């Protein structure tokens, strides 16, 4: 590793799941549009709203609800409500029961397309002996637990060290999950390190709470990955941010 200021005195590693420990093969948008086409191809006429029309109407409703801070609903309930409003706006005769079935199928399709990130299990094995490991994810808890179980990652994380958003106001970059994790792990912000792929949610969210961060930013083309990649270091405010392109660089940085 090149000569950089390593993180010191860390006791806990906080890890994102989707696009960090687990790679996303297909986006929810892609899966929804695929399922929508399968369901409606036979009974929607050509002049009817397209799957793109439905998706854009959904996105508008989602952002509108976020702006009005209607955060008392669970994420899955909010998602379903926004889609119901979207198809009502577009005057599409779709029963709510069919919409729930479609959303469930889209989520299943997305889950089936996911795969563990390269080097993830050896990386967790090396870190587990020296650090408290925890999950901080914006995804629903059932989804996170399912992914950890599916890819044999569950043994690395105690149940009370898996922190997920129950409603939109708790999602990263909000400080809610970070502070909950620090309290449960009984560590101060300077003794923790956040690892994630999202600059906005993981890196900015963590540093605002006083936690140093590691930005996992692999090339979009997996064939570009190389073990010779270096680790970079920069400051975000008073906090340190490291950039890695492979998960096996994390033990290299810390151990």
C-alpha cells in the first residue's frame, strides 16, 4: 500500500450492504419495468401509458411525498402507495392486489440478480477478529437479512448490530442509523469507520456525525479490476475519507 495516514484506534467497522457487500445485478427500475411488461402486454392497448410513463409518475409521487415529509409509513407501504397514485393518475385499471403482486415479483427478481461482492467473505473473516462489525443499510430489514443469509454473511453480524431504516426519515445520510449503531456498539465516532459505495448516503452521512469513512468505488466494468490498485486518502471537513476499488483493500488499510 502507498504511504498514507492509516486510520488508527478504530474499534468498529460499519458496512453498507447493497452495492458494497452485495452487488446489484439489476436495478429495481429495470425489474419493475420487466414485470410490468409481462403483466400488461396482453390487456393494455398500444395507446395506453407505457411502463416508462408509469415509472416516471411513480418517481414524481415518491419525491412529492418525500418533500412533504410523510415519513410515518414503512418504506414498502410508501412505495406501494406511490405506485397506486401513479396508476390512478394515468387512469390504468389495475387492482391494488395485482399491483402488490407485481411489486413483490419485481423485488424477487432484483434479489435473484444480486451476488456477493468479490473478496467479501475473506475480507470479513480478517476483520471480524479485530473489530466489531455492524450493518447500516437504507434497505428494509427483511431484505437485508435475506441477502446476508443467502450469501452466507449472517455469521459475521449479530442481530442487534444490523441497523436498517424503518421509515424514510431514518435513511442515510440522516444521522439516525449512525448514532443508533454507535450507541449499541458503545464506541465514539472517532473509534468507528463507515464503509459504503454511496458518497451522499454513506460517506457524507458518516462524516457529518464525526465518523471517518471508506468509499468503495469499483470500476463499473468488472474486467477493469486489478489487485495493483492503490488506496487514496482525502479530507472531508475534519474527517478522513479513503477510497478503495476492491474489498480486499480494506484489511490492507486497517491491519
